[in-house]
């Protein structure tokens, strides 16, 4: 069952239903009710009961509703006077009959007696509090980092405790549970939305430091257990480096090795030889790693002649006020303000920026909501903005592995943004790393990109799926979605081509026509007058792709953008034996299926759970292989309870193997419980 009254606060449209079936992304439905009294803190007065009848929009199907009373938003609950008024109003002519009951009694009665209810397909978009997608930027960054760190910690701890024959690694269940509870505590409103008082964020800062420190320690201990003597006791004892890919697919990347460590591997003269690329920002040596298997470790080759073998180098050129970043996939031109004036896809022979338009345009909006500073962004704020040009553009890295430029963008007398824009030789993805000193008053900073792409809908990531929303404002319902929530990416695609805007900690998006925008920072003054004042570091990226979103690998690229390869110092004498084993897990035959989580079962230390989902909205049959031993497997729900729909779970265990064939429906989340 699902209950809310929030949508009664919509500031543009009135939601048309009270009791209905809410149909989710995967086609499943849940009985949903929205209190027609339109409050969760009713005071037990006759007018509220009368409104519960007058505002009930589905009385033709069921004539009952829930009525929530008591003092909320600060606590207190029902008062004695409220209880007495409720008793007196329980059976009075002219008022609806009212009684005390458990909510489940109401839902069960609706299920058994209601005529066929109406259905609502897709998201229940809340037309208010759109500013919560952006307020308290650092809090949202640490939330994202904590989620991915704990994902890795659970995965590696499961492998360490169950995968090795003589492992003495104890799965840190209590500590992982404590850390997840801290993450969930900070996802409670008003913390992660950014609408709490300043004292709350001083507390949450400490909690996130605790989460990140402890999760990193768990991850490191698990790595040491899994790879044993191959792991160097300290970086100073290492004779080589390996990288671990914790995503479920093969990937290539560029790793940055501190110059002192690289000299330790290849000799002191190697760093200054001119035969390696040194990153200008920190002096790290850049090294390519190719085709790292999913959920597996691979040694990094420290070849001082590697640059000579770069077939298609990344490069940067400057001609007057034009700067060009180029590799074998794309050619991107920037003007003297740091804006993209041309983005050319060499493979598809396609120009992405329309004539006269630009990308990477920073926009500063007046951001003065009517009532709730930290909560709201109003539609009238979108009517005008100040475009912020870059004033200094300089070449930073000249390739061949990574080419980059730096752009300085003054925001005001007190605020400034510095941005490094990078293109690696192995990918069409263009990365933007931002460092902002932010001291504004009721302003909102966005970055916008205009594309030569025509589509009525844009695609945004949500939990285990995507939501499509209109790129026009035909109706008031379309207009209300001028600022929307998305997780790791937004995508704008037409037949044959699309562009995704990735991020590492941002959640506020908008797409109007062919212009995509990402909300970067806000400066509300209540309830925290210091909200977002100070230093911020965050990243976003552009990822062009052939085909529509459903035909792309945007989901995988967004995971990679948020999950860098883990670098592991190793000792050479032991490395070769450790690096040979096959991956812990592999998923094949279904590129639309993502393996997201691996964890120990909550109630059985001899079982582990693997959670996968279909990411693009289509059917699939995935082949899942595990290196961990198991004797049986069953499909479970999110509470890890066995599922039995009477037709079997559809899982086929291939004979004489550790592989399973698992069927998926569109956007289906599948959790499998393996028992040793």
C-alpha cells in the first residue's frame, strides 16, 4: 500500500485522483490513497471531515478515506481535546461517519469492496519543492559517494568472506548495517533535500566522514583478504599496480599514478623522460588500462614507451580564440569564453551544436521563491538569467592520453568558477571538473547545452530505471515540470542519435526544446543562512552516442563516471597467480541488464544476495555466472523473502556449471539468493 498527501500541495495542477492503482515502471501496481482532507495534521474539526467528502475524487468507486490528525512538523501528536472532538463527531447527522482504525483495515476494505479503481501510470510528479534537488550541494555529493562506497564494500566483503577456501575474513555485518542506517538517516527529510537548519548539516558532515572513512577501511581490508600476499603492505613496498573494476562489464580507462610511485615502479628517470604523460594539475603520471573485465583485477602495465603506441592520440590546438579538443571519436571547439561552438562526431559524421547556439553556457538566475527558500524554485525565476562568459582559457594537458583546457568564469565580485575540460584518447566522453568558490544571495547557477536534436521527450534516470518527461510546455502539466529530478544522467535522443549529460552529485535537471540544463548551485537563506556558502568541487560530462537511449550504453557510462577503477598496489612475485582467476561475477547475453549489488543475506551467513535490474525498458534473458560456490539459488523480494507466484521463478540453472539463465521484464528488479 502507498499513502501520501503531498501532491495536494501542487502549485500548478490539482491531482485528479484520491484512491487509485499506481502503476510503476515495470508494470506492477500498488493500491494508493491520498487523504482528501489534504493534511497530515488535521485538528479534528467538522469542516475537515466535510472536506474529506467534498474533495474525494473517486467516491464513485469507494466512499471511504483516511483522515490523519494530530500536531505534526515538530511532534506532539493528537491532543486530548482532539480525541474528544473525534469521539463526539463519530456519528453526527450532516457529518461523515468517522472511526479510529489501523490504516491496513482501510486498505483491505478498499481491496475487497471497491469497484474497479482508476489507474495512474508513471511518476507522481510533485509540483513544489523543486529546489530540494540542488540545495546543500556537498551533502548530496557525500550521499552519492557513500552509496557507491558501500556498494563496493558489500561486494568485496561478500567475496572475501565466502570466496576464499581458507579465508578468515569476517563479514562486517554490524558495521555495514550501522553505515547504511547513517546513510538512510541522512536521506530522511529534511537532510538530503537540503531544507534543514545549519546545525543538522554540521552533524551530517561528521556522519558522512564516518561513513566514508569506515567504508574505505572495510573495502581495503576485504581487498587484502581477497588478494592476499599480492597486496603490498604499503605503497612504499609496492612493485606494481593493479586496478579492480567493480562494474559488471569490460571497461577501459586512464589511471593517474602519483609521480613518486611511478618512479618506484619504472625508475626515477622515467617520469622526466618525456616518454610518459604527466598531468599538469598534480604531476601524476597518466597510464592507459584497456579491457579490464567486470568484477575482476588487472595489472597496469608500466611501459615507458607506451605513448609511442597510442594510435589515435587526444590533442588540443589553439588558433586565436578558438580551442579544439580532439580524438578519434569527436572534435570539440570552444570559443574564448569557454563555450562549445562545435561538437562533431567523427564516427557518425554529425555536428551536434546548431548554428548560432552553444554549449557549456553558465547561467545565473535570481532565485527568490515566494515562501520556502531552500525548498522551492519558481517558474517565474526561469524567465531571465545572466549568462556568465569565461574570461581566461588556457591549455593545460596536450595529450596524447588526455588533452585538457582550463576556463575561469567570474560569477560576481565574491564568487568564481574554475573548470578543467578533458578529453581522453579512448572515449567520446567530454569531462568537466568544476571548482567553485560560491558566495551568493538567492541565486541559482545552471549550465546549459543546446543540441541539434529533435525530441518531444527527454529521459532521466531514477532508481532502477528511467522516467521520460516532455521537452515542451503544451499543457499546464508539461509546464509544471520545468525543473525535474534525475540521478546520474539525463539523455536527449532522437532516431539514430542522442547525447547524455552525466553527473557525479547533481539531481536538478531541465530540458526545454533542444536545450538541456543542469542545476549546479543555489544560495537560499532559510532555514540555513549559510547554505552552500564556500568551496564546491563536482563533475559533469557529455556522452554522445549512436542510436536512441534504449539502444545506447548510457547507464553503463554513468556508472563508470561515478565508479572509478580501484587502484591496488601489488607485489610482483605474487601478482600473476592472483590476476589469473576469472571474475567474481559476470553477466552476459543481455547488455540491458545491470548487476547492481552483492551482499550477504540478512538472516543467514551462508547465503548471499545478488541484485540485478533491467535498465532500458525491454525484455531480456541474462546469463549470470558466479565464482562463489553455491548449492542452490532462489528468487527473493527486496526483504529477501522467497518469491513463489505459482509458476516458478523462471530461473534456469545450467547443468554442470555455475551459470544461471535469468529472465527479465522491462525495468524488473531481480534479487537472487545463493546458498552455499
